[in-house]
C-alpha cells in the first residue's frame, strides 16, 4: 500500500501543465545558461507580477535561492536576523553560515513571525567591532508554521529594516500559498511592502524543481550572476527551469495549485477541531497544520500516512497538504484518526 | 533562423526516452530527498556498472558534482592538483576555492592530460606548514580539449596518487563520450583503474539536468550527505533526477547518445582536415574539435552556427557535437565553411 | 587624569617578569616559526602541567586560539554547542562561523554554564542531513560571567560529550583565574576531567600577547599546524610568545597574578554588597563582578573609572579586576560610589 | 655552536630601541583594542609618511596583513592577480583562498615582478559568469626574489589596474628594504605611484611582531575593522604593537635597519661573485641573494649557517641578511665557502 502524503508539499509530483511545458521547451537546441528564449519569456512573466525593474534569476532549489540571496546582501562579518524556526536556521545544514560566513541571530517566536519589537535587541552592538553587524532580516511567507504575515506587518518590518540600514529578505518557498490565502497579488506583500529580495518558490507548488531569486531592489543584483555560479546554482539547460515557471505563472496556475492546498488544509483542520483529544497548535493560514494528537495514535497513523512528528515530547505533528492532495485523502485521514481514538 | 549548435553539448535538449522516464516517475506522491523507489532504482543501475559497494548520490549540476566531491576529500589547507585547462579551474567561477577553501595547483599541458611526471613537483613541500598540502589529483575524462586518458595512463596516475596518500578524482562530465570512444565499460577506466571518486555526467549526454557523485572508494562517502545538503545540491523531488539516470543507464542509451556525438565529431573533423587553411589543434577523441580557422570566416560562420572562439589571438575555435547533432548539420557547416573560404 | 581600570584584564599591561623574559629571549638570532629553543622550553613547561602527550601550539590571541581549536575539531556541516553568553558567540565578530563554516547552537543560561540537561535537545536531529550535526561542546572557564565550573560539572559534560561522539573544548582565556580560585592544578579540571582541547589564555593574566592551544587528546592535533598557519596565527618570531609563557609558568607566576586579580574582585564585591542600592547579579568566583548600580551614578563613575555597562536596561555593569589592580583602586572605587549614592 | 643566520630576516631578534619602546609603553593600564594613546601616536607616525587620509590598522603578522587587506578588496567570486612566486601563493598555506574565497591568478616571472603585459591575458573573461573576475593586482616590494619595482613600473601597474577597475595591493613585508635601496620615501613608490592598500612590514625589520595595513585609498577601509576582528587579527593589548612601530618610524630607525641589511647583502653578493663556481641568479637589490653553489658545499655550509635551499635540482640557495647581520658573519661565510670549494 502506498502511503498517503501529509508529510510535505515536496512529496507531491509535478503538475501536468508544467510537464507539458517541459515537453514543449524541448523542441530544439537552445543556448545554455539562460541565454535562450524560454528563460527570457519566464523572466517577462515574473516582471508582469513584480514590475519591469525586477531582476529575476533561476536556481535549483530553495536552499540555493535563500543562500545566494543572502550572499548578495552580506559580508561575512555581518549577520542575518531570523526566527529560530526559520528554514535557513533549522533545515539547510548550515549552508547560510558556510556560504556567507555570516552568523544568524535568532529570535524565539510562537508563530514563526518576527516583529520589530522582537528583533530590536539585536541592534544593540551596531558599530562594535567585536560583534557581528546585522545587515538582513529574513522572514518566511508563509512561515514554517504555516502562519502568515499581513501586509502591515511586513511593512513595519521593512520600515524598521530600512531605518537601520538593513535589508528585508523573504523566503517565499510557499509564497503562492501566502498569496492565495491573503487574496493578494504577489507584489502587494513583497515589493509594495518593502521586501528587497525574494526567494520565490516553485518546487513546493507543483514544479519538478526550480526556484527564482527576485531582486525587487534591483541594484542589489549587480553581481548576483557570479554569486549564483560560484554557489553552484547555475543550470546549464536553464530553459527547463524557466519553462516550468512560465507554466506556473500562466493562467494563475500558481494560485490554483496553492489555493487547493490551502483549502485541503482548512478542511483537514476543521475536521481535526471536532475530534476530542486533538489540539491545533498554530493558526492554520496556509497549507500546514500543527496539531497535538493522542500519543498512541501517531505511530498507527504513520503506517498509512506520511507525516512528521514535530515535537516528540508534546506529541505534536505537522500535516502538510499539497496541490495534489485529494479531498478523499483528507477524509480517509480523519476516518482513520477517529477510528484509532 | 535558428542557429545550429556546435557550441556545447548542453545546448542540446533532452532525449525523448529521458522525458518519457520523467513522465512515468510522476505517477504519484513519493518521499522527498531520495527516500523514494525511483532513487533506489537508479542507484541500483549505477551499481550494475560500478559494483555493489559504490556509494551513489545525485546532484544538480557538474560544478556541484565536482565541488562536493572535492569537499569530501579535502581540508581547506590541502590542495587539488589539476590541469590548467580543467573545468574546476577555468569554468566554475572559483566555486572549488570558495567551498573547499583549498588551493588548486595547476599544471600546464598541451592536451589537458596530467601525468605523474607533470605533477611530481607539486609534492616538493609536503610537510611544510607554510604551503598547502596536496591531497587530490583531479582529471577530466574526456578532457576539456576532447582528448582521452587511456586506461594505463589513469592507472599510472592512481598509483602515483596512492603512493603519495593522494586521492584521484575524475570529472566525468563527459564520461559517456569517453567510454564510448574507448569502447570500455565505465568501471574499466574508473574503479578498476584506481579512481576514488567520480563526477558522473548526465546533462551533457541528453539529460535535462542532473549529475551523480560516485564514490568508488566507499569509505570516503561517510559524511557526504551533509556536504551535499550544505552545498545546496540536495534535490527535494530527487526522483526526477534519478528517473533520468535510470533511463540513461537502460538499454545502453548513454552509449548510444555518446557514440553518436563522437561520430559526428569524427565526421566533422575528417571533413575539416580536407579544407585548406584549417588546422585541427587537438587530437579528436570524443565530441570536441579544436581548430584554427581563417580569421575572416569565423564571424560569418557564427551568424549561422553557435560555437565558441577559444583563442582570439590564434583564431582557434571549439566545435562541440551532441547526441542530437544531425549529419546534415555537419554537412551544412562544412559547405558553409568552404563557401566562405 | 588617567582613569582607573575596571574595564577588562586586557587593559592591564605586562608583568615585569614577563618583560624580563622577553628581554632575555632576544639574545641572538634564532630559527623562526617555533623551531627555536625558547619555544621548545615553553612547550616543556606546559607538559609539566598537562603531561608529556599534550600537544601545545602558540597563537596570537584568544579568538585565534578558540577558532583554530574548533577548526581542528569540526567539518563545516557540524555544529558547536555553547552558551548564548560565550565569547565565541558574542565577541569574536563571527570568526567561528567564518573560519569553520559551522553553526553555533546556543543555550540560554543564567550563569554562563552549560549542563548536559541544557544541551541534550541539540542532539535531536543527529543523522538528519537537513540539520547541522553537533560535534563540539565549548565551555568557558572561568565563564564570561566570572563563574566557575566545578570539576564534577566538567566531568559530567565530558561524559555526555564522549557518549555522543562529541568533543569538549574549553575556552580558557581566564583559566588561571579558575585554577587559582578552585585551588586546583590545571590538569585536574581539564585533562583529568575529560577536556579534549583547551585554549589556554596568557594575555589576560599579565602577558603582552599570546595564547596556547593545548590538545589534551593529542590525536586531534595531527593537522593543526596547517590550520594555524592557514588561519594566520603562526608567529614568525615565535620565541617571543614562548618566552612569555615560560615566565608565566615559572614559579607559579600564573597563580600569583590570577589569585591577586581574584582577591581584588572578592574585595570589591564584598564592599559592594554593603552598599544600599547595589545588587550583585552573578556569583563572584573569579575576577569579574556583575552588579546593578543606581542609574544616576553610572555615568559619573565612568568619568574616573573604565568599566562596561553590560545591560543598559537593567543598569547592570561589569567590573573586572586584573593582576595589577591595586587595593587602593578598589577602595577609591567604593569611596567614589558611596559618595555618588 | 649556534649557527649564523642567513636563513631569514625573521630569525633576527628585536632591535633594542624597539624593546625599549615596549618597556616604556608598559607604564600603566590602557584601553584595549587600540583605544589607547600609544596606538593613536603610532597612527600619527604613519600619517607623517603617508598623509593625513591614510587609514592605518595594526595586525599580528604578514599573512594577516595580506589576507585582511585582500579581504577588504574582494568578493569571493573575484580574483587576485599575482606572481607565481608571491608569498600569498607559496607561503601562506592557502590563507588567501580560505579567507577571501577568491582564486589567485598566477603569472610566471623570472624576477618576481609583474608588468601590465604579463597580466593582461587574465582579463580576457571579464564579464563571463563562469570565470572568476579579477579585482586586485598584488605585488611584493621588495619581491620574494629580493628584486625591486622602480617607481615607473609601479605607476604603470597602477594605471593598468585602475583603467580596468582593479585595485593595486602591495605586500610590503620588506618595504623598508625597498625604500632604503631605492633611496625614496615610502610615499613616492606607494601612494604617489597609485597603490591602494599596503601591507607594511615590521617584523622582518627588527620588530618583535606586528604589521600594519595602510589604506592609501581610504574609502576602502570602511569596514576593515570588522574584517580584522573576524580574521582574528585584532590585538587586545594593541599598544604593544603600536609602540614598536612608533620606535621603528622614529629617527629613521626603519631606514637604518633596512639599509644595514641591504648593505650586508651587497657585501655578500660582491664577495660571492668573485668565487668560481658560484652564480648569482637574481639581481641583488635588497636583502636577499639567490645563488647557485657547487652541490657538494651546500650541506657542509648548512652545518654552520642557517639558509634555505631554494631549488634542489639547480642547487640554488637563498641567503638573507638582516638588521643584525654582522660584517664578520658575512666574511665568515665567504671564508668557509672558499675553504669548501
């Protein structure tokens, strides 16, 4: 029996429109390293969303997008402020430190979201040569807890950042889930809210592989091409990342996929709430659910469903939905859970 | 008019059997990061060629394969001996130094091939704390000049390396072209010849993207999974790299593709040799031709064909053939060249 | 008027016996980079304390000692567990991350001291390729708060470390203050307690400049000479660091200097305790005092005495005594403080 | 018997005026990390030579001066052009690559000196993202072969550098020997010739330890304090480096010491030239002599004199004189050599 996937949106496969786009991009030889028409077209697609000045670059994966973005913004003696739950802190095996040489300055949060108040203390030693110098605030949208920043919250962080000569970076591995949930266009909570550089996720929203680094502050992109190459993130047959993005950004496929994943999470959360002994621990705003389950059911559930135990001690699990999650799978999960309880 | 490609084997698209394999791998959700059946199957394919002990890991691109391999073999105070023409020296934007911290020790060669005699002088300061300590010899097969190491030449380097406590790494971005030309199985000029770690190329032989790092000395792989992740080379939907390799390594597709590219190079070279004013400058053993053309024809040819001028001063160009190069394209190139001369 | 120093033990000058030793080491030419008799002699002095197997290397400064030690113990994908108050975290401008590539995993503590219970949670993701892999626990003795680990506390950490294949590093920038206060020989709370590598401080105990890296687990030193050189910590005229250590380790000068500094701290603390409105916030066990002073006196006091405000919000200051702190200076401080209050 | 030193100018001890200055700097406590009067005074001394705009920083050693300078000038994807014989290439155990992440681009030279013609080819791939981007030219004055750049030669390199948006760095580990030999003030062949950043050597000219980084293009120093600290080159008791420089730059001690070393080299070279079977291989312009000796005498000579065999195959040795080389030692060397021949 194949287990159903509530483990991660990267367990999902590739949306068929994206596969089709790959197929069509394969019609002939084409210049490598992004000198082709497919790449030019995909960049234009991004600029429809983010404006003509946006500098757009494709990379292989989310860690690559984050780390090369941060490399473009920092010297090694500078520091990156982020939530203690950030992907760059917990899930990139130290790639940010290795590649940028910079320290991450952490803030503990309940919901994975930073506020100016949270992070002000990290600026106490600005100008002190013994201490790393903060240069970037990095936030995730949606967060690793499936929560969302509202536009005003991002603006407050951007204002704070820019007042203190910091840049504001967004890890948008799940940016489409955020946009779909907020019912906003990308630009409203990124460029217009003051984000300087954005990691725009594709893989978790139905692509095969590929992410984009979008410089909304275009002057920061001046040397990025070299950083990307030196960071081993330059694809030779780049058209095959570009073509995926072209499909994703056509006919609102990105929104369709993300909205579906979000809807499945809402459905699942609403059902979970009705089950005695189950406690949802984080606000469900995108496609992730964090919930405490009775200890004895977790192992049994994992025989039929892929999902992660987030906190062994608290019996907290993470359930993630995807563009291809079926309503029937959600129902099956609930049925099984009720049976076990 | 679309220009014909003699620029690089990475201008070529994706072989249809590989596209088909991608399509088939997309049938359902599957564990991420290599915990899936497609990845397991592809690793088994590799082991059919390289033996059961081979430790096989998939990465995104050739620079990633080379640099993560070398990271697994070195400390930052150690050094990597390579040809001055090596891809790791000329074409990776300093990624080896950035990621490993190590210095590359160069040897000038005519044909891109190292010999023990060439490199012995780099060992003069072993044990001297002021000087980097050689730890790896890295060779390319086929070389960046399209030339080949014979088995005995590799064995001589491996013996030399191991006598001096060095490892022997092979950049096999075009290993299939080498195997096809040498009419050998991979293992005969890698594992059996003493190679410790191999970057096994897929992209330049008809894949969409993806390379493999193959540890033939399996003890060297102990920590490689962390190096790969920290180096941003861990694909989340890894099955889509694995599935490409499965196709490439099935029914000798790798050999079919590479042999075709090689044959087209031979055809082109043989025709070039008959043209007055054209001099072939490197032995044509795989799918690259280096040739001096009359200066006045180069620019005109570039209007219809993609290719690189290798040496402006000498009017030396590089012509590269691919799995999808057509005989008609070769003929067209020759006709056009003769016309221009 | 020259301000009196309660800022740091590195505001103090050089003990005259150490200056004399420098003078005597200057009698002739001598091999550079440690190949001289002064260096050999100083290493022997260390071995009298730490045993014949100890591998001893001299470096320029404390950050150099810590970072090169940690470099010898880690790969970049590994992590270093330390207190949030550790010098390597707060006061080395990110040198550990820059040089080792490793992440620091922090634990908040009141007294600057780690326990196995504190840090056990950092081992939850051992074996998970997405997360850095802990490899070293680094403790400071005395701590940055002037507190001390008892022998049993160090042994407990060493046992924990070794059970989990971790190394235990000690930042001993003020190790002499610790030894003097604990009335122990160095070896009792380092080698015998299970420390693997030690940064042995000289500068803060009356030397001009110079620290030692002492490998108590000598196999870890195999490649250290290259790490030291590549980390720019190899002194050419090394005899002039060595000669300082020879003096420091002769006739218990180290203990004499440290005990004096400690005694001055005790004297100062005892007087402070009697002053209304003054609260000592950390246990005074070595040569540092942390105290909350009435806000209005701090600025006035700083006109006559150098000291640091540790926490602006809490009006907490740090007062540090040195080998050359005079009893009269302590009294003057107390008199002035009482006057201001 | 103590061997006489012709090995290196860092085998020499400390000039007595410098020791005296250290003694005098030890009169009291003083702020650490350069916030003291001794440091301020030494910086003023430098500005007497290099102008009021010069930004001056003290570090521990020559490798530290070079690497932190180069770090201030480069991003990791950029490259540093230098002679194949440069100290940064041969004698710093890869510290430049490790700390800057940058590649060194080498030029083979007979005399250790670069010219614009030599290095122009390194600019062929400017703008090509696959290749490192040259950003600095680094020259040594005097060179590792004891040769000198004339002012016009430096100006030519500076013009070339600045035309191509490169910086010009000088490794002046032996800058005093150069100035004394050229009979110029420092500024004439550095600032006025177009040098951007200078590593100013102290240790090899009679100091105990310490070098200075002098930014003649002061805007390049903006972040240097953090680079120095993160590179572990910030001395806590900095006054004891500063005081040495104050002495060196007072009453032309630097020139006195260097001129003496140079004179001893000239004396030795002139004598060597008269001995049959001895060939001087490099122009003797500062305090180094490279000479081919009869093979059978080398080992015997090394029983009584420290010196390095530079090239085993050619029987070429390096003889280095110092501020404390005695005329009698030179004569003794010649007598012994003649006896052995």
